[in-house]
C-alpha cells in the first residue's frame, strides 16, 4: 500500500469514528427530545436505559469494527470497505443536520 492509499484509508477510519460519534449524540438528542425514535430495538433499549449506555455501546461497537479494518488494511477489500462506509455515515450526519435546520430553523 502506498503512502497516499494509507492516508486515504486512515482518513476514512477517522471519518467513520467522528460520524458515528456525531450520529450517537444527535440520535440521543432527537430521541430524548421526543422528535424521533431509535429504529434498532437493541439500541433503543440501551437508549432508554440511559443515554450514556447508548453512546458508549455505539462508539465501542464501531471502534471495534474500525480496529478490525485497521488490522486488515493490507487487503484491498478492507480499504474499499472503509472508504465505502464513509458514504452512509456522512449521509446520516447530513440527515441529522437537515432535520435540525428543518425543525429549529436556520
């Protein structure tokens, strides 16, 4: 793997981690504020057990996945998977931002 591929891969992993944290915080705010519900039944239970449980579990699970991808970085599929995961994560973040603008105004 060349230096550019490595940097792109590491950037993708950082985007996944940051987007996941943003999603966890935004989801917590939406659900606790009564604006949304969590679709994942397990995460919904954790969220209602306490926002800390939800955020810690969500961040931990994604962190483990990122660590696995990092260990598999010599493989093309792992590198493509990391970059490919950025798209849905960024789309979810964009949806959170659009929802905030729609609900609370500019």
